[in-house]
C-alpha cells in the first residue's frame, strides 16, 4: 500500500473522514497472471464520500478464513462518477491479495474506506508542467490515474513514465499505457524497463541501479526540465531514486513518494489491537482520544511499549487504520497534549508534523498522559 511525503504544500487533495462504507464489486478484470483490477459501484448517496483526486488510495476490509484483514490499494482510474477502481497484485504470502485474486467475485459486497492520501499534484496548475513518474510493479497503480489526469487536464503538460518489471508478462495496464501513448504521442514519454528480459536498449534492460538511473538522468530525463517527481514502489527503489535525485541537486520538496513496502514487513504489527494486561502496581500511561465527537480513555503499561492505535483499539474497535506499519497514514491524528515518540513515518508531510499530527500506529507515549484527536 501507500504512503507519501514531500516538502512543498499542495492543493486539491480531497480530505475525507476515514470511515468504511459497504460497496458492491461491479467488475473483476484480470490485468496479469497475478493481478486484477477491482471496480466498485458507488451509489448516488455515497458519491460525495468517494470523490477523489488521482493518487489517492482506498483501504479495504474483509473477513478471510475467520480473520479480519485490512489493506490499502491505490485508485487506478481517473475520477469517474459512479465507480472507483483499484488494482490488487498477489503478494507472496499475502492473505488479502491472494484472496482478492482467487476468490473475490463481482456482486460481492466489501467494506471500503473513503479515499485517503496526498500523493497528488495541484491539478489547477498543470499548464507547461513536466511531471515524471518512476514505478515498479504494482507501483504503477496511482501513476495510471495521475498520468491520465495530468495529460487530459492541460494541452501543454508533459508526463514521463519509467516503469520497471521483470518481464513483459508482468506489466500491469500494458494495453492502457499503449493507448495513452497513442493518444498523447508528443506529451507522454513511456519507458518500459525489464529486469529479466533483454530489450533492444541496454538502458532499458536489467535492474535499475544507481549507475543506470544516473545514465537515465543524463539522457532520457533531464532533471532541469522536470517540475515534479512521483516515485512509487518498494522501499529499495524509492530510496535509491530519492538519494540519486538529491545528489543530482533535485530539490526534495518536489519529489513525492509512495511506498508499497517499507523494507521491514515484520514491523507492521497485526490487524487488530494485541492483548495487553495491566497488572497491579504497573507504571502506566493514560491515553485519551476523540473519535466521531466522543472521547475515550485507556491505560497502557509503560513496559508494554504499546502504540496509541493498539491501545485505542482495545476500547474502540472502529478506530481508523489500515496498514499498521506507518505507510498509509489512515491512523493519522493530532497530538493535543503530552509527548510521543514515532517509530516510523512514511506518510505524514513536514507541514502536518509541524501542526502536531502523528501516526498513532507508530506513536508511543512518553509522558504520563497523552491526548490525541482523530476528528481534527
């Protein structure tokens, strides 16, 4: 799933209360041997709850083999009234993605959270802009929506996409990308890089490493011509791109990124709050939180090193979250009083941190009492 970070403020990102609604699956469309596009029908009465801008994502909730699972997936289509679509690639050992690819069918109903995320651009300021996307595998998902919208909204905008996969058979949205290139031949530059399949160009063959990326910046993508960069994929590729762009003197403020993995999958906790026992005599922290206008308080032992999210779930199972790994930003809340330490942050922007927002799945109290507000 998904997380963003950048230094420059944007406008246009739709903000919704992180709340689940039950939607019907309208269509399941195979993309590759191990990925599908899932389209949900959005009824008129929920249209306002599912307004979105390109680059945002949805959290899905389902019960699989008796266990509640939540996962976030990026929206893959430009804004469309009456429907919303995500792409789900089967991950090795991924319970939700395996279920979605093999068992999810049209007509089933699923809990879908209102769109979240800020991996987008100022859509009213596209004239003359050159935007570059670098994606790997299912990282193409948000960039599909973004590329469609950027090119359609302005006759003078340009989009360059570098998309890396193992082989041509692994390329998601292959036909759609070809159609987009045919529609905007002069304004869309499309570069498929295949790591396990030889292409006519050595630059587009093999894994993207620092040497190959630097060569790309000297030939097919000149940084001086680029206004914004969008990076999406696994941690290693995103970090390589960020470091290489920084060394090429690209301002970090104009580099947006979204992660599908953090490089530490074991750090992402569970899907529900783990049990914590408060024994007599234990030194504790008090956590107070507000959600949907109602306040609740929970006590957590100091030695448990429990996150705010985990503690809150023990008394309010409707507290919003999806990945529990600091990636998607669904559990975002504002710190009203007290202090916390945040283990990881792949989702909050610098201006959000400055305003006191924290990721509750990664935040641990360090003062006797901590107060957070999910409603702000």
